C-alpha cells in the first residue's frame, strides 16, 4: 500500500481513506492509483443512452491538465463559477479548480428558470474572477451578462478542449476553502456557503457510514450538480466511496420519470433518491409496456429528503412498484442543509420510513403529543439520528435555551461538517454560524428550521420563517398541503402555495395550486371540497382557492417551491389565475361560493 495515503477500516471491513487527513483530491489520486480502470461516472446524455464516461485514472489525468491550464490564467484562491449542465464536465471542472488551488462556486444550473438572474446575483455576491463551462453554454450567457462598470473584467473560459502542457496541480490542505455552495433560495435570497476540505470529507465519510455505502455500490443521480444534494450526496459521494455514479439531467427525468427508474434497473443501482415530488411523479405513471422488464430489486437505499415527505406518496410508490422488485424497506429519510455541507441526520438502512401521528393543535402550541382525533392528527416522518461527532439540539426561539424532548423549537447543529460561513455576510455569520447555546462553549449553526427530538430521533415540522399564524398559533404550510392529499388528481401538490389573509378581522386560508393536466372535478366543486376540508381542520372562517396553470408557481433550480415570492407575485397580479373560488363557512354550516374574475386577482 502506498504510504502517501492514510487509511482506516470501515464498518464493512473495507480499507478506506481516513477523512481526518485526506481531501477529495487525495481520494481521486488514491483510486487512480489502486483502481485506475474503475469507471466512476457514466452520463446518459439524452436520459437513456451513454454519451460520456470517466475512469478514476482518466479523471485524475484530466483534472491535473485542467489545473495546469487554469493556474496560468488565474491567481491562487480565485473564485470560479461552474457553468455546466448536468454532465461529467461539471465534475471535471470542479476537480480541475480544486487541483489548481482555485475556489469553485456552485449554484447555477443553466437550464433552470431564471438562471441568468441567479448567475448575475452569484457573480456579484462571491466576486468571481472567472466562469468556466462548455463553449455552447458560455456563448448563451456571456452576451446577456455584461461586466459591472468599473470592476475587474470577468474571464469566460471554455473547457471543452484543454491545452496540453505541464501539470501544475497542487494538493490542498484540510483547512483550505474548497467550495462555495449557494443555497436553493426557496425562502430567501441565495447565500454562498463557504466549505473547507475538512467540511466536505467529514460529511462524505459520515454519509458513507450512515447510508452503509460499500465499495462497488452504484448510484443513479438526476439531481442538479449545482445543488448540494446532487453534488455532495451524488457525485462526490461516489468519488469518496469508490463506487459508480450514473448521471441524468433533471429535465430528462421530469419529462419522463420512467427514465430514472429504468436507469436504476439497467445498472443494478443500489442507491438513488430525491425529493418527495420525484416519487410522486413516478407513482402517477400509467402502467405501460415500458414497465414490463423493470427490475428495482437492487435498490437498497431510496433516500427521500429536501422537502416534506407525504405518507401517501410513499405508500403509492411502494404499492405501484413492489411488483417490480421495489422494497418499502429501501425508503430512507434524511435531513440536511448546505450550511452543514449536506447530511445532518438520517434513518437506518433497510428499515424504511417511519411515520408517527401527532396532535396538530399541540404542535401549533410547541408540543409533540398524541392527537385527540383523526382531524387533529398530523403525520410526521422520523429523520433519524445524527452520526458520530455531529450534535443536534432544539432551542427556544426567544431565550435560546435548550428544550427537552417533545418540545418544538429551532434545530441547531454543531460538528466538523458545519461550514465556515456565508460569503460577504459577516453579521449573519456571527448570528447563524457562531451562535452559542446557553451553558455551552461550542458554537452551533442556526438552521432556521423548526422541529423536535423524540426518543433520540429528529422530527422536522417546517421553516421558522414560513409559518402561518392563525389566532396566535403557528401552523406549517406543508401540513396544510398534506391535508390536500385526497385532491392530488386535481391539483399538483408539489406546486402549491399556502398563506393567510384577513377579511373582516377574520383569518382565511389561501390555497394557490397548479391544476392537474386533466382534473377530475369541476373547479367549483373542487373549490368547495377543499374549503370544507380545511375549515374542518383549521380555525379559519373561509378559504380562497386559486387555480393556476402548470408552471405558474415559482421554484428554485432544485424544484423547491418559492412560497413567499409566489405569494407576492400573486398579490401583485403578476401571476394570472385560471379560476378561483371563495368558500365561507358559517355557523349554520352553509356555504357560499363566489367566482372572482381573473382581473381582480
């Protein structure tokens, strides 16, 4: 064994790199040395056919060549925006930057709605010196992204063909800044999270430990590589574990979700996943000849994260695909965020997703208790426990004191995976990344998420800044949407926005949802049914249902609903409604439904 690489023995009895003394670049060199022909990545460029691939040796040689070229063009530590589609070139560009001692900036997906505006915001925020990408993508962006007057000119560097020359790569240290990963921006302006090499390798090591990765495992990843779950959890996890990753683009999977499942079947993938809406898309597929040879029996970890997990989605997916070998025990719940590199807590491999019923009324009061009846019940998923050397606690919003089990407060995290801070936000870094819990000497990350711990497991209830207040109690939009499961054939639950408006000093719920392609119910009947259902659960006097065309709800590049921005655009009249209905509940249980013309929204 080459003594350059420091290794340890994993829980599976395999020799792996020791995260405490290695980086991603060490991992690349290690596998290029011990398994040069190991095919790490395969790209299905059209969603179905192989169009690119890379072995460990090819990737190492290519990254060093790119590093030599980039070092001639840019100073050490320069920040470089990665502007690639979901392809191996994204990984090559990232590794090339790391090998050159540059800081790659991740967060822009070229094909996402609003990509140009996001690019400009990130460019200005991180003070990038250059942008690298394929020539065709750069040619689309450069003409519409002018330089800032009076500032240093941004270099646009195509990496399709790297000039050969002397390798000028460097081996980074653990504490060097490795990556700036921008958040999705679902609840606020995207932030650039600064991650060190130590942050990344620690999180990858704990992911491998928690997920039970084994050398030779194959994963299928269609999540944007510009997003933390796609990059850290998909692409880099493969490199750290010495496995194989099959890449698809998000648009190809959204266009035809069966491509995701067929890739899992074809490559006998053991690990793959995504947000809840992805499983929902698959569960709604109509059985066809495309299913006849589908075999999902190899799928051992079907992780589900990044958004609220709907019990009906899990049940429907399991029911539909059990005949094709899928095991419900493969479902795997996890919680994480970019500020902590990625993973914070996770359930156990092979045990499936565990839901527990809690009182909606008591949750609104900050306590996790059993429900009084079926209308009071809210199902929440256990997100499992934190790995070794990561600590999670729940704190009270005002006093910041640590709360006991079963009490709802802000989720806080400490550990080697917590990032260095946000780019150019010194005040936030003090209040978010270096927030001390009374009675401790360890800084904790304030996640901004609400939740509680019960029997050692974390339960996430929602975002603190996304809660809706009704009669002094806090309710979660995700809970309201979960109450609409029975209407999933009429509205797109993963494209739904919830907020509260006050009419005559009385609270009323507003539901703005994209209509299904072919709704089963007429809008008037649907509006009445939704109003009746929600007014029976929540202490509101009415409900306004706004039905939108597909694509009207604003989303982040990773598919999360931008709830606040969508609400604001609706109220400004920038988003037009197909139709809307107002349900009013009276003491005599009579109902009045009014249709409001589109020009009054």
